[in-house]
């Protein structure tokens, strides 16, 4: 059974669920978002170059320095893995600086290679990677886009408005953008390679 960690990052999209699942870790400015939402984290990680709030007393803090290779989000993921978590949700990880958004997407792949599933949640979206497996998507109002995360990936899509059967997606043409779930459950099967899936809920 998966052990879940909710990591609260520092991007401007500060939307959070009332009760994030599992262990709650704040990455730097994510502490501001958590406290504003009335949440008390289990752990705080960061160099505190952007957080305005003072860490609450009694909460474990892993302090880093601004001059480092790993982002605060990566270090928060590392802390989650140390706590035995293998399912991570990143909140407040979208919007603001585009380079930070891309860094968070790359962090998903970094963690996937270590056997940890990461999903970015926020701003009406769910973003995740599918590597040589099947993902089931219950029908919702909105769009599903599937992109090749590497140079190419082989994808089938069933139960969708636009179906695919073992189609080779590549990273130079966005054929998989703006699909919709037509059946009760849509299925995205990645036969080879890795796909980036974005659910945009309206």
C-alpha cells in the first residue's frame, strides 16, 4: 500500500485541499501557503530565501543554503522518500516562473526513476508521467492532453473522444493535445517510452 506525502511548494497558485493526504512537507515558501490555509506541516525544507513566515515551534526543519544544485522541491521529495513515502503530490507547483514549473516536471521524472509516483495538482490541473503502463482516467468535464516526454513514445488511447492505437508520439508535434474522456473511464496505455499527461478540469 502506498504511503502518500503532500509537498506544498511556493508557486503563486496557492490552492490547497482542506486536508492534504498523508505526510505534509513544506518546501520553503510553501510554508506561507500552508499557514495561510490553516495547515500545520509535519516537516519544513528549504533555504528560506523566499518564505516570509517563521517556522512554527516543534516542527522539524531541514535548512539548506541558497547556493545548491537541488531545488527545495527536490530536497522535500528526498525527505519524503526518507520517511518511506512512494506517492507524492506537489501542490502550489504551477504558475509564476516558467523555469520553476519545468523544474517541477523534471522532478517528477527524477522521482519516477527511483520508483516514486509524483503528481502535480493545482489550478484545476493534474499532471503526471506514465511510463510503460496503463493509466485510467474517470470521465470529467475538461481536457486530457498526452505528450511524449522523451523523443518518442508509443501510445494507445481508448474510451476517449479521439482514439489512438499504438501511435508513435514525438516531442516535435503536439498531436495529443486537448482530448476528452468519452466513456465512463478513459485509458491511456504507454507501450514504450514515457508520456506526460495533463488533465485540465473545468
